């Protein structure tokens, strides 16, 4: 009975290694580990422009909700708030797309 457990563990380790080898293949070449690798993925053309599109739509809606009176009424605009309303959705979209891409590689 002790041998069966050892054999099963050996097979699991082999399967795990095969799965890790399959998932680590990257057609774009090797991705550096850590923050540098994550930034390379996030700043890739497709993720960057998709995040810009999302930030434009969500930021515009947030600005309309938060500063609609000032925009339509000609009041003073809080430029810092306008910038954050576009920057936060861009960062969230980039981060989530980067983590998903990193997980799928």
C-alpha cells in the first residue's frame, strides 16, 4: 500500500510538470518574470488600446454623473476629478486584462 501512494505522487508530479510546460509556451517569446513581465503584457498593443476604449466610455459616464451640472451649466470644472475619472477605469481594465493574460500563458 505504501508503494501505491509513492507511485501516485510520482505520477502527479509528472502530470503537473507536463501541464506547466504546456502553459508556459508563449508565441511572442519569453516574458520576463515579475513586474517587468507584467508591464510588458499590460503595455502590449491590444491590451493598451482596449483599456483606452473602456476608460473613454466609463470615464465619460462617470464625468457625466459626477460633474453633469457643471458641464451643462457652465460652472467650474474639477480637472483633477476629470482626470481620475478616466485614469481609474484605464488602470482597472489594464490590470484585469494583464492578470488574465498572465494566467492564460
